């Protein structure tokens, strides 16, 4: 069993990243990106951007900040921020802010998210106000509604499911995707966690996403992931303790170049 685990670690961390085929995408949180965005069944604070049901197991308030430097162009950035607050140990509420693009063309999102744990299940819902800005006069705003859930089968395996844009809200270009994403998180050992998702958007093909996180030290992690249709390969490192975490991811998209993302999480605990 341990031989099989070691083979997977070598494959994800060293063999996959040599490929240089990427398509443009944006992702909030360097940890999320580095494992190929395969995080629908995850339970950490960064799931507020992907499947808020994963927040239901968080017991402390958190502040998240993430900034991505895209294609070596100073003008193009992807910024995300969030705050997560537990309420009476029953509900988790969170607020998010995202801005992607540059001065004259960008997408902005403000979201409110709610999660609750019920036995082995966790449920989550999001209400998001999406706005596109182009030039000095164009402003287009739409409300989006998302729902999702996770289920813990045992101490090793957790399943996740998430529906984006359930009301099929669309802009003039019809490019606000309606999608369903399902996946699992499997704890292979104390050091290794494996993530895999399948994502289907309306009027497009199936996307396969998988990634692995390897705990190389008490506080340090190596991560790598791959997405298919289109092919996107990712990798990163991270530091995490009880109070905070710092994550870094780097990707390459031919022929545009490199993308670098740095993320910070701070846990707000009472003294």
C-alpha cells in the first residue's frame, strides 16, 4: 500500500508538471489552484469560493486574501478576499469579494455564503452579485445562486456535490455557466490526501480534475494537480499552522507565460 502511495506522489509532483499546455482560467486561493481545482469535497476555509458546504466544519473565524499575478502583465490581476464567521456552533456565514481582469475590462463578484452541518452531511448555499465592467460606461450586473453539499462516508472518504448558477441567469453573451461538479476527497495516509472532481457545464464537455497534497513536514506541504478538457497543470507549496497559512502556486500557459498566486489565511482566535 505504501509503495502505491509513493508512486502516486512521484507521478503528481514531478511527472505531470513537465507538460506545458494550459488554458486560461481564474481560481481563488493558491492551494485550490495547485491541486487542480479539485476541491468540491474539501473542508478547508478556501472552499467558500468553490463549495461553501465545506465550511461547516470550521470552528473559528478566518480572514482570507489571495492575489494572482497573470502572464507577467502588471495590469492583469485576480484578487480575492473573504471573511468566515461561525455563529453559535450551528451555522457558518461568510462574505467574499473578487475582482478579475484589468482597469478597462474586469469581472467583479460580491457573495454571501451560508453552511450548516447535519450529522454526516454538510449543506451550503451562496448568493452572488456578479458585475462586468468594460470601458467607462458599460456596466452589467446579475444575481447568481449556488447550492452544494458534502457527505462523510468514513474517516478516509468524503464526497461533494455543487450546483453553480442554479437559476440559469445569463448576460447578453450567455457566458455565465450553469454547471454541476461532483468529487471526492480520500485520505490515503497521514501525509497524503487525494482529490478528484468531475465538472459538467451546460453546452460543454466534461472536465476531469484531480490533485494530491503531500505533507512533507509538520507545517509544510507540496501539491500538484491536473485538469483535462482543456489540459491545465498546476503545482505549489504551502505552510500551515493553527493560526495561519501561506500558500503559493505557479502555472505556465503556452504561449502566454507564467501565473503566480500567493494566498494568506489568518484564524481569529480568542486569547
